[in-house]
C-alpha cells in the first residue's frame, strides 16, 4: 500500500492518501490487518504532527505502531462476525455458470458484508484474494500533466491541488468521462470469482434500476481466463456480464 501526504497550495494543511492499485494472490486476513495497522499508525502520526511537530520528531515508528495496534484490536474478528447470505457461501462452492447466475439473482452487498465474504472465502474455502484498480482517461488526455489531487465539488466547480497544464473545464471532462474499474477476485487454482464495479455505477450513471450503484459478477465459468479478463479491464473494454448485485450503504462507513 502506497501513501502520500499532499499539502494544500498555501501550506496550511495536507491530505493523506492511501492507494493499492494491485494486490495479487494474498491471504486477505493478513493483508487487511497489516494495511489497517499501517493506515492507523500513519494517521496517528499525522494528527500528532498537526498539533505538535517537535514532539512527533522525537517519537519512533514503534510508538505509533503500538498505538495503532490498540486501536485496531479485534478488527479482523469483527469483520468475520458479519453475517453473509448463504447464497454467497454456496456460490464459492459451485463451478457451474447457471448455478452462479441463479444464486446471485436479487442479491445485495454492502462494504462490510463484502469484507466478511473476502475473509470467509480464505478462512473457509482457501481462496486467495486479488484486487485491481484500473483508470483510463479519455484518449486526448493521456500523457497530460494532471494535478496531484482533483475532484468535482457539489456546485460543479473543480478543486485541485498541484500544478497542471489543463483547465478546470478539461479536468471536469476527465472526471465525468474517465473509466475507473475496481475488481475483487477470489482465486483457487483455475477457479476464480470476480465482483467488480465502475465509478459510473457508483455515480448512478449506468443503466441499472434508475442509477442504483451495483457490482458486476463474472467467473471462470463464463468462458474467459482471468488473464484475459484483467487485460480487458486494463484497456477499459471489459467483457460484459448481465449479473448485477446492488451495492447498499456505500459511503456510510464510519470514519476512523
């Protein structure tokens, strides 16, 4: 997991970012436990630095790691206790496309249930976990210098941090027309299951239930290799699938 501290233009504050564009074939329980510890330790250091930079400089990494462990104790255990619909459990045990489609009809997921499913897939069925995050800009902006951080505000204006050669109008066009795909893979030998979503889905811009955010599902039973499907996501022209799982409670996760 990569992290970066991006300072405001006037230097009065900063934004801490965490990113993992590619995670491949890991034990998800250990991975997310370590990631949570790293994030918490970094944020504790940042908060102390904001109020007392001098004191922060005298404290070593072990101090912040100890504080982080106190904060995230039981994190994985809490995730594993979240109930997962039996259809998802049965899904991990079937290799027939027809059965997979049937099991997922009318199903829903939320971020907490997804995390519990990720953990259960490893603990109960020995699936390894992979995650990919692909971003494809409109072709005319490939190679252009982008700000370190930019987003579209509720009033339609663009907030950005860092130098860029692009206008606010061009940055807004990128935000509204980029293709971003986030995928979660459960893998065991040649068998794999994938739940993936797009930013357009999160923004209610895909043609599904009047803009309902949702996951798509595909697996090794759909007649495509994992390598080919990952490549299709990388280029932004992924194989379509008619299996949709409504995403509920997105954005309602508690802040640290």
